[in-house]
C-alpha cells in the first residue's frame, strides 16, 4: 500500500521544450556572434592600412575580437556539453551570460565609437581604401555593432530564461 501511494505522488513532468530554451538561446547567440565577427573583420583590417586618417586603435580591435570570438568558443562549448548530456551549474550559466552581456555592450560601443571616428569628417571626400574608409566598410562596421548589441540583449534574455525555466 505504501508503494502505491509513492508511485501516485510522482512530480509533474517538466516541459521538455522550456528546459532546452537556454541552449536554444545559446545557439542564437552563436549565430549573432558569427555574423558580427564576419562583418567586423574586413573593416578593422582595412582601417589599419589608412595612412592619412587616425587608425582604428589596436586596443579596440583586440577587445572586440576577444569578446565576440571568445563567446563563440564559450557558447559553442556550452551547446556541445548540453548535447552530450552534461549539466552546467545554473550560477555558472548566469555569470557567463551576465559578463557576456556587459562585454558585448562594450564591444558594440567601441564599434560605434570607431564608426563615428572613421565616418566623421571624411564624408565630404571621395571614399577609397587608401586614404579614407570606404562606405561599404563603414556600413559593415555599424552593422557588426548592431549584431553585437542585439547579442547583448539576447544574453539578458538568456539570464531571464535560466532563472525562470532552468532547473
């Protein structure tokens, strides 16, 4: 009789889709980061070659690359570990997402700062890759910044999802 009572008091099954939501969000973060880094590479490389204008600071490029590429690796490892059935502690996921949101805000801000700096007074002149930043590269940089800011928002959404639906 005691065994029957224990069997009938099983916990309600968790919603399987919601338990995988943080990992799905990580995949979205990966895709956004790949777009951001793909859009930022050529503009940052070309800005280093301009000789008549102030150059893209190497410190800024390093911060942007470390943030975006680093979180491609980190989120890739989290997705792979989820697929292998490993459980990452909730606090660890929240800390990584929180730091990721802050770092992506910084990286996006640096992209916008450099975009404004490169786009500033050169709009009166003919664009070419040797003296002034080409319009295409300037547009690519601001697009990368948009993807980086969107990724920061997705990190905040991930924190909310982890707190609300992760066990």
